[in-house]
């Protein structure tokens, strides 16, 4: 599990909505808009999601590392792909306790982190960890076959395990993790042509097309 996403407070009313881009992760979010409180799971995305925040609203959350959420949420992640699902549909009455404790807490992000950790009863699956690592840095044609061989599973098993643990197949996972790696390098000041070459795009135009497809805007605007 990654550290808590932290706490966000809604911007002035004329601010644009938050643009949430695919990252291979799933989240648990607690959100308060005045008297209205919701707790939900945000599944892995395949395209950008726009999240409006009203002035004064508050949102805290946990973002799971890629491949770590299915065991905690209790469902295969492909069931949640591109969805926002009320937590009580996954956790039943426990979700109500989560919402009550968060509403009463002075530090809801830490309360949420503690309650989520209580549901982790096993270490990360080493096969899933290996899949994520190898797919992120894979390059060239034959990504699926090469990763399956590296991890020691069949391509069919790799497809199945990726859908369960990450929410989509290995090709889509590779595209999303490559895009995220490019985004990190670009934010660190890397020249876009160099970034494209380092992460395995054919060229900068290829990176630009992938970014617009996944994020909905050009990379320069996203940065």
C-alpha cells in the first residue's frame, strides 16, 4: 500500500475540476461536501476522469500501489475498472464504521490508513510485484510474451492475473505505467524527446498520441 494520498480541500468555485489520469492504481476516498459524506472505491482508470470539487469540500484517500488493491477491496479489479463504487457495496457494514470514524476524526487520512491496514492480512503477492516491475520497464515488441517468460507463467495466466490484480490486461497496463514513468521524468525537467526515448516510445509523437489518449490533453498542458 502506498502512503495516504493525504487531504485535499475544494478550491474556489471558478477553479477547474481535478483531472485524474490513469496510473494503474485503485483508491479508497472519503469525501465531505457540507453535510453530505461519501466513502467510495475508485477503480483503475483507462482514461482521464474529471472530479469537480465544490468550494470547501474535503477529500482524503488511500492510493494503493499497482497490484495491491484487490486483496483489500475484496474483488477483482477489472470489476471496478473506470468506476467509482460506494464502499459499502464492497465492505458492507464495515464501510459504515469507516465513514463514522472518519467523520469524528481530527486526522481522517491517518484514521483511514489505520483502518485499511487492519484489512491487510498477507504480504504482497511476489508474482504480482514482479509483473508490475517488469511490465513498467519492458520495451520493444512482444511485451506480453517476454514478461510472461521472465515471471515464469504462461501468457494466459499473465492475462488473467493482470485483470484481477491491476484491472486490465498486460498491454494496457504497460501503456499506463510507461505513460506514468514518462510523466515523472518530464515533471523532473527531462526534455520530451529524451523522455520518449528513455521510456521506450518509438518517438516523441508516439508519446504525444499516448498521452492525449490516456490523459485527454497534451503532455505540456498536463505538466
